[in-house]
């Protein structure tokens, strides 16, 4: 069972729409899931695990104590809802600053930042993020010139559980030495994955497809008449 990136994206898009994500937010969330699935990060599995906290509970509002606030308490809200707005906001803040250090507290799903930071690298010279994984190792990703490296770094900086530290810059970068690089994503690896297609877990695909099907209009006598060429006053 293999699908194209577009099929995974559109099915995810319909799933998010069925869960109450508004227009635009559903596209961003679908991009996150499809990008993760394309790059072997089990995006659909993450989405299935998140359904309970997402379904008809969308809240994309970002609460800042001040306009210059760079420390955000997410209160365990999913980055599928908060992430795109946060990254867009701080990206716009770089217009007046050389760089920004951002801290996300009580972050439940830092892996959703990966596609957002990769996308931002088209506009930002350099960005990175670090957080603790389930084994209390510091996971680190950095992106420059559409090349993302992901791996483990030594404890060069304090980071708490459920905390993510992000650095974005348009002028210079801070380098960290990887202990090991577990993944490198480039335009070539993405093109190779696109050519090979995506083979999601069958059970995950069934669950997401069922969610997506909630957006389909139920067949009715009226819809059958219109489908056969009947008139529709709304289009007159």
C-alpha cells in the first residue's frame, strides 16, 4: 500500500477539517503530518495518538505577556494548533532584530517543529531547536540553506522536561557539536522519498481516512437531483 505525498496531505487536510480546524490552519497541520510521514517520522501515527486532544478542540490563540515575550507556556496544547502561528510571529519579529532565543514551556509534541523550521529556512538564514527526549537525551536539530540535521548533543545547555529552546537568526549562527547525527534532510532526500512514495501503517491510514470521510456530504434526494443537473437557486 503506497500513496503519493499529495494523497497523504489531502487525506490529512480533510481529517483536520473534520476535527474543526479552520481554513489555513488545516493546511498547516496537514503539511506538518505529511512532511513527517514523508521523511520517516511517523506523522500519521503521531496524529492518531493526538486525535483525542484535537477533535473539535481547536485553539490556535497565542497568549503573550508582552509583544517582546520570547517565553511561552503552551500548557500542553498541541503544536499542530499553536506551532504555525508561533513560528510565523517570531519570524516576522526578525525584521527588527538580529536573532531571537525562544523558549516553549510545557510542550507536548516538539517533533511537530521539524517541518515548520525546515519551511522557515527558506526565509531565515539559520535556526535550531533542542529538547529532551523520553530518555532525557538532548535532541537537537539545525537548519541552514534547506539542509536539516537532527541528532543528539551533549549537555551544553540546560533544558527542562517538556521544554523546547529555539534559536533563529538572519545574520549569524550558533553551532553545537553533534555527538551523533541520526538524520539529514535535504532537497535530494525529499525528492527521493517523493519518488518512492509513502507506505503508512495500514491501521493509521484507516483511522485517518475515516476522519477524512466525515467531511463528505451525505447523499440525499436533493444532492442526487443536483448531481443529475437539477437547478440550484444559489447559483442562479
